[in-house]
């Protein structure tokens, strides 16, 4: 590995996560080269060949391990059930790894992977891209400058109106698939809450399967009490016929409210790419949130969203040994909260961590 040559990346999986998020962001990173894509699907290979000319293909991840000396990084954008076994195999082959969220089904599995990576001296990080959402970066700036005073309540939502299940493993009721919204959208919401307000003391949750024909949770609520005193209320739903605010944050001198989602996911799904024009991740003025009180509210210019920062930080970590953008230990802490939320939803009781 040299600072002159791009780092060679193998991407496992070319479904929505691989094709819409990881492949474009890897390709847009100047210091990374998308070398290999692992997919056995003929249609996805044709799509990947058109979108990334010159890429090499493999049918299974097992074909990568004998080539470990030719690669610098493996990115796992494969189904959730494969994350732990494939990350383990990659680390044992001597390869650093990016894993799409969630890292694992249990905090114990996540911590075992973190320990294995440390033992091998390899990078292990988790793609928590929502840390680089426009609204999240804007909120972090407000908190850093204490614009809201002492925050006492953090409300955060990822809500959708999808009354008909799409099917597939994400909506499977099989626990081995690690599906449902608690692990899907909840992984983002919990990670953001922990990043902003630190460790959690108690967890209370409600979890429901509301859509006819659905088998996995599709309407969830989590209440967290952080050790620092902040209370986080998190909603994730596929059955929200009227959407609430993305963030409502209440502090001692003011609050912050914003609606709608960061524009980067929609841009990537439309085929737009970072660096292909000015204004990547920027929100129009009519999408800005407001801060203050009802009497003194003012518009807060949104910070541009910056998903490319994740892979830029991965490259720096690989070349210079700096900390990864998201640690596996942080991912394990979030999964511990999700496990507690599942227990609370089953028992109707708050869980103390």
C-alpha cells in the first residue's frame, strides 16, 4: 500500500445498498479504486458493468480471500445475516472491512468483531452515513455553539407511508434475517442519538407489525434516558400517513425543528454523483429548519450533507492509522440499545443498561 496508488476495494453485494450508496461513493473518492464487485446476479452484473466499466466480478465472497494481497478493503453491502460471517472471514484473511449497518444482530457479536479487528491490526468500520446528513450536521453545529442552551429532549423520526409491504428479507419475520425497522431505520436513529448525547441508562420501546401480510416490525418507538439527563424519543415507521418533523430538539433557551430528509439519498438513487456539479448535499432555503421559540424563531441555513466524507475518512484511516469514521465499539453500543428495545417491547417494561 502506497500513498500514490489508489486503495483497491472489493464490494460485496450490488443491491440497493451496494449500487445506490457504496459503489458511487467509492468511485467518487479520489484515493479509492472500485476493483471488484461480488454478485452472482446476471442483471446486477450488467448494471454494474455499465455503471463502473472495467470492474472485475466475483460470484461469491469466498473468491476474494485468496486474492487478499491484491486488495486493501472489503465493503459488505450484503444482506444483514451475512455481515458477521463475511466480516469475520475478511478479517481473518487480513483485509480491512466496511460493513453496512447493522454490524450484527447482537452487541456480543459486534464486540467480538471489534476485538478480532484490533487483534489483527485491521480497520473495521460501519457505514452510519446518516452522521453526514445535512440536518444532523446542522444540529451538531447548533449544539456546539450552545444555541439551544441545555438540551433536555431530542425527538427524531424516520417515517414513511408504505401501506403495502414490498417483501424480501428486510420484511421477513425470520430472526436470522435481522430484518424489521428496529434494525433498519433504528440503527440510524439510535446511532445519531448516542453520537449527540452519549451513553444510555434506560430504554423503553413499543414495536408493532401493522400492515396486513407483514411479518417484521414496521412501526416502532424508542424512549432513551441518557446518562447525561437528555431524553431521546425516536420514531421509525412504514405506516405514517402524516409525517412528523425529522428533528424536534428542545433546550433551555430555544429549540430546533426541521422537516424532510437529507437530499443525498434521493440524488444517488436518481443517478447523480458527488463531484459532478456544485451544491452536492445542499438543501434549498425552503427546506431549512428553524431555531428559537415560537415568538423568536429564525431560519437556520442547512449545512451541506457530506456522505463522501465517510470514505474520505476510511482512506485516511487506512493510510495514516487515524481512527475510523465510526468504530465497531460504537456500533456495538447502538446494537445493545436495539436489543434492549426489543426486550422492552416484548415485556412492556423499561430496560436498564
